[in-house]
């Protein structure tokens, strides 16, 4: 496609494994919108949650290494990180590296110069920079009547000192995108509530309770589906409904989509090309009922 905008792309570990649908749908949607995602060569893990709890220097050096690699390409001025945890770690590193002492230590660890001037974007930020009107122009299968609970979780908007978000408690960007697709975003209480994220491995019961609250509130508010922008949130909301049903005697069967999957569906991308049928909570019959498959 001619005149495509080139953006550095940092998929992180999840989008090459458990969040593969997020990666596939993000790439499809960006291609349709005229964005070239140039995956950063030889990227390394950002450290996610474990690093900053055990070694501050390493927690900054890991994302700084990725920024340094991206900075070597003179055509890359922005980096897109779809994973909310990766996005948060990259942004946190940028903030911490305004300290000269930390900057010198990190550059010694990574063995190269840390670049100035790179802008880190969540994929939702990237979509919003293109504009809801441009999104609407690419819609060929409007999601008419689909009631969507837009779920941001913790790290897409918080902490505001890191993300720079002004509307961190009540963000509305994903809702704007859903409206451009023809869907009906609902008003609900849990859009920035924590799902427990990776505590699912060590505090499973706590995570099941937190995730149940999110699912409960979405259904009470009338949602047909929940849209997310974080692979950790998707893993809990999509993958733990069976455990929640067993523990609490509930009967959850709520389709959980990455918001980029819903964009892809509305733009005419086959669900199979985005891995959407591989979700743990059933999606195939749901999509067929709505003529989206």
C-alpha cells in the first residue's frame, strides 16, 4: 500500500504466544488503516511484572534496550506496544530515564546509547491518532446492535504519571472506536477495575473473585461482549470463566474480544485470519448468529 505510515512495533512476549489473536488482529487492522508496523528486530522481554519487583535497574534496562534498538531506525519516531503491560514498562522506563544517574547506569548495562524523542503508544492511542472517522470509513460489516463493555483494566490508563492520560478513571477512547464500528458501547462500573493479571498464577482465588466482578457488572449493564486491550486481561476474562462457574455456581459464557478483533470483523477480516475462533470461551456460534462469520 502506497504512503503507509511506518511505526515501530513491539509485540512483546504475550503477543507471540497466548495473545496471538491480538497480534494478528492488530496487524490486519493497521494494514487496512494504512499503517506499516515494523517489528523491532531482536527485541527482548520488557520484564513485565517480575522485573520491577526484584531489580529496579534491570526493570528499566530491559525496556530501554528495546527503545535503543528501535532508535537506530531513523524512520521510526513512534513505537506501538499493544500489550498494556509492555506499554506501561516502556513508558515507565522513559520517565525513569529522565534521571541522569539512572540513564548512565542503564546505558552501561545495555551497552548502547539510549535514544531521545521516541513516542510510545498503546495500539488504542495509535488508532485514535488516525481517527474514528477514518476507522468508520473502513467499516464494511457494521456491528449494529452489538452491546460492548469496553474494558481498559489497570495499565492502559494508569498510573497517569506514567501514561500521561487525563481521563484515566473514565477513559472513552475505546467507546469512540466501537461507535465508529456501529456497535453500542455500554456505560458500566468496572472499565478500569483490576482483573488480577498475573496474580492468577499465585493468588488464583483472588483473581477469580476479581474477574467475576468484572463479568457480573458487564452483564448487569447489558453487555453482549467485553472488549479488551490487554493480553493478561483477556487471559483471565476469557480463560477463567469455567473456573469461576465451578467455584461460584455461575453460568458465564461471555465472549471476550480484543478490541482490534472487533475492528477487524467490522472491516471485513475473516475471524479465522485473526485466530478469533481459538478463544477459550466460545465465539463461533456467537459470530454466526450475527452474520459475522
